[in-house]
C-alpha cells in the first residue's frame, strides 16, 4: 500500500473535523498533539477521548487547509457550547499545524482562540 500524500492527509484532516475518530486513520499511533487550551502535549488517543468527553466537535465553518514543506495547516472556526445548559456560546478560531512523515501525521499543534472585539 502506498503512503498517503500531504494533500490526501490534509483532505482527510478536513473530514476528521466532522468525524473525530477519522484522526486515527490519518495519524500515526504515536502522534503527539499540542492543545493550547490545556497548555500541554498529549497522545492522539487522549486528545480524541477529550473530544468525546465534551460531547463531540462543534460544527466548523470555513474549514480550509494549506500545504507546507513539512505537512499542512488547517484553519476553521465554530461555536463552542459550554457544558451547562444555560452557559454561554463562544465563537472560536482554530489553527492546527500538522507535521507529516511516512504518509501519516506524526505531530499536530492546535491553537484555539475566542473571537473578540478588539475595539473594546
């Protein structure tokens, strides 16, 4: 079986933004994941488990990928709902930088930021 190209992995990444378990198919089993919200590195399984514990991914909009020398980066935005029923919703912007080796994503850095009004 041939190795996946960066383009194929990047398109798979967009699919995984709607089905988090698809990350298992495009990432190496020992893939390291940086979560800016947690300020730590974690395993792929821990990152996916955290999404399931939260009740899944938000619906992302305007998702896109750009290929780089070492892999690709993905940009998207969505609305996070707080855990409580009456909690606020927060629009977030997400950048994910993926490093590719041997036809798999071997490292992913995820940077999450809330949308803010800079005119405040």
